[in-house]
C-alpha cells in the first residue's frame, strides 16, 4: 500500500500530498520532491500515512530524495539570486516609474524560473521590465500580481497581540471577514483597532464568531422589554461571555442583570 506524505514549501503555505515511496520520513524532515515546475525543496508537514483510496485519478508525484548538503548549498545560492533579482528589479521600477509595489522574489529550486510578486492599484504594463529581467538573469520570468492580504502573509510581521500574524504563522486559506463579526462581538468599530497589518479586517475576528452567535441566540434581543422579579426594563446591550444584559428601567436608570433573573 502506498504511503502519502504532506509537504509544505513555505511556512504556513498550502500542504501538498506526495507519494513518499520507501523513504522513512518524520515531521520537519527536509526533502526534494517532484513538482510540475521541476524539483522543489520542501519539508514534511504531515508524516506518511497509508493511502486508503485514490482521491483523484491523477497519480501522486513522488518524493525524490531526502535533502542533502548539496541541496542546502543550492538553496543558499537561490536565496542570494532572489536578493540580487529583487534589488535589480526595484532599480528598474524606479527608473521606469512603474506604479507597482514589489515585495518578494522566489526562485525555483533549479533556478530555471524567477517569480516576482507585487501589488498594484490597477493593471501594470511591465513588458519592458520583463525584457530587462530576462536579459539580466537569462531565465524564465513570471510577474505575479497578488492582493494585499497575500502580501502580509508572505512578508510576515507582528500583530497588535504581540504574536506573529496568523496568516503568516498557520492560516493556509483566507476566510471571509465582515464588519458584522466585530459588531456581533461588541468590539470597537474603529478601523485602526480591528484592522490587521494588511489594512483589512483582522482574520482573528472569525475565531470566536460562531461561539458569539450561539451564546447570543439565548439572550433577549436589544430593544426587547424584559421582566425580572421586581423590575421591568428594555434591553440596551449584552455581556455575551458573562451571560448578562444591561436594561434601562422605566425611571431612566440602568442596571445589569443575569439572564437567569429574567422571568418568562
């Protein structure tokens, strides 16, 4: 029975499945694998497990070998090439006054292709730039325009919580985030407080959203009149985690009560 291993090519990147063959692999091992673009350098994210049934008609590509010293030297050479390509491309962008923000350059393991990642407000005519890059590096050039959230994921950084930003640490796929989630959790709607490094709503707003929805379903809605043992008032806000509500009494004063004190 074939064994399938999960491989990542970058931190918090997508996990791809490969046929590990006869190799004995553990989580974190560095390997060379066959990809559609040639050989690639990755590391084991999910240890080998038996393949119960083929999930697709296309056969899995194989782990080529465990990374050796020569592979690590090649990877170091590629990093130097990426830095040189980034500096050269930035200089060309300034000279041609192109309205694009280059933030990363990636090389394939065999250095047969350089991919330049950038953000821009609109479409950019980079045909002249590509010609200069091809002439300089004598390899295939790919220009890839990505969104601002992808830029944050690839560049990394520290969030307002003091930890590495989630998209760069472990999030593999971006989930939709809405302002409604912030309202649901009673957070400040100040954009500077609920926005991440990318300037978009923070991904962590989704983490507790379902819990808040579930807890709120058992609370009386804001604006509803409720009756306690000796008081009657209108609900003005929720303390969802504490399962308490604030009510405004008929005399205009406010008080906070537990949900259990409400009489049906």
